[in-house]
C-alpha cells in the first residue's frame, strides 16, 4: 500500500524523521567531544612536562648498581711489534645485601604535582678475588684496583659516602674511572693483594630520586629488602619480589636473585656485559589521575548523549507530546559541557569530587529545563531519576578498571531489554 504525505507539517512531525535528525545531531556532537578529549590530552601533557621538570631539578629515577671491584690488567704481547693494552677486570660480589627505606613526598607546581623521594640504603657483602688463571693472558696490576658504584643520577646523592673495606674506611671520589659498566657514579681507590683474597665491605648511601628506584643484582646471591609508607608501589624490572606486603600504611618487599638468574658471570674483562639491564625495583605509582579518568569518561560521551536522547524519546511516547529538536540540542550541549567541567574541576579537587559536582549540576539543569519546558514537575522528577541512574552507571564503568568491559556490556544489554519491553508495551497499548 502506497502512503502519500501531502501535509509537510505532518512529515516534520514524523517520529521516524525525528529519530533520523537526532542521529545526525548525535554524530555532529562527536566533533565537540573530540575537541574536549584533545584539551584533556593537552592538559595531561602539560602535567607530564611539569613532572619532568620537577624530576630534572630534584633528581631523576635512580638505578643503583654496585659495588664492583675493578682491577686493571695489561695484555701480554705475543709479537715484537705488538703494544700492550690496559683493560679492566670487573669482579662482582659473592654476596650482596641491600636494605633500603624510601621516604616519598609530593612536590607541587601550580595545580600539578610529582612524587619524589629520599632513600637510605645500606649495602653490605664480600668479594672473593678469582684465581689469576682466569685472566692468564693478562698481567694483573694489583696496585691500581678500585671499586665503583653506579648511580644513574649523581645529583641525588646526599652527604658524604664512605665505604668500609675490611677495617679500612674509604671516601668516595666523584665519577667512575671507567665506563665499561656505568656512565656515572662514584669510585673508591684501594689496592688489593692477590687472588683468593676475601674482602668484606659496607656502605651507607642517602639517595634522592623521583618516580622510582631500581637496583642491580650484582651478587652471586643478592638479597634485597625495601620498605616505605607509600601505599601504591608498582614493582618493575627483570625480577619481582619473592615476598611483598602492600596496604594503606605502605609496603615492604623482598627480592632474592642468584647468579643463575642472570645472563652474565661473576667476572669478565672489558665491556662484554651490561649488568644494569637486569635491574629490578619499583615505581612510586600515583593513583590513576583525573586526566586519564576524564579522558575515559569523554569516550563514553556519545553513549551518555544517546541514552539521554532515549530518555527524552520515551517521555514523548509516554506523554504523546512532541519535544522540539532544539530542546534536544540544548540538552546535548549541556551534556558535552559536562566533560569539560569534569576535567576543569578534577584539576582542582580530584576526579571523584569533580564527577559528583559536575554530574549533579548537569542532571539538575537538564531536569529543571525539561520540566519547565513541558510544564510538568513529574516529568522533571522522572528525568532526574533516569539521569542519576545513567551517570551512576558511567561512574561504575570508570572505576571498574578490570571489569569495565563486562559491566558495560551487561548494562547495555539490560538497557536494550528495557527499551524493547517498553516498545512492545507501547505498541500493545496503541493497538
């Protein structure tokens, strides 16, 4: 049966055409939503730059490695015209124990913040000098021996550093005498006597840094214990703790690494191996900041707009009264402004409080506007209740990091089922 529409007014009031217009309007609103997401990224980039600047002025993320015993060795010429070359024989500790306590603090610049820390490290252990046959092709220069400790950013060193070798106390010298293993750090000059010698050592270091701390398992057996009152550590690197405790009061973690867990031996000559590649440690993680949550919420923007449109559409069906498209436009602009308001407030008071304020303001505005336009207080309360459910649903999705995908699908399935049920009910009433 062919249907001819002769009245233009009837055409524009057509429900199908109105849904099409709302769909087009929703697609157009993707443009301001994308602009808001770009603004959020830009603000997050500014925050990252500030964190980087604070780290550069305080001290960067630290990686401590050492100590290592270094003995110069000289090649023995095998031909008359061959010149001897001096290289460094690197010897790692047989046993290495590291105990540390981190004291973090938040540094602010304007509205941005970064976590920095001071740490107190106690290092102890002993060396056993291998037999001379290990480097039989070299002449060993025992008097030139020295110890090095690798520190990724020397600006973080606080106070003097002394190293006790057996009964002698050595003062640190700035820099490393060779760059086979470390680019920066400190050195201790102390000759050794001969092969087979066992050398005990102790060292205390106060080291400042930012973001996190890493340590290198140089010992044949490396045992490490770190603790802090920071409640959200992120364990990183080549090895995870064998024992760890994390709660609201802080954390403690223990590592135990043997030479069999690494890909380098206890001694070698030259730059053959780079032990810092096996470093382990932790990051002082800041809980997910408001920028990331604001950006994630903006990703749900089109969903919020679509579901709000559905609320208004069902109001039309229920009341059998058309709501102007311009009304939908104003409501959608309020929804888009919600995300910008959320990010702006989040920079000042945190995401959760910002979400509460922004959502209450947006829901109240839309409910008041809809009730006033339709001159029906009951409708305003219906819109208020449905929008509260919608914004609560979105907040749950934002907080359930691991189960957001599952919860979102379940929620959308329920919403779809409700829509289908209402359409069937509406159709049955019309018949």
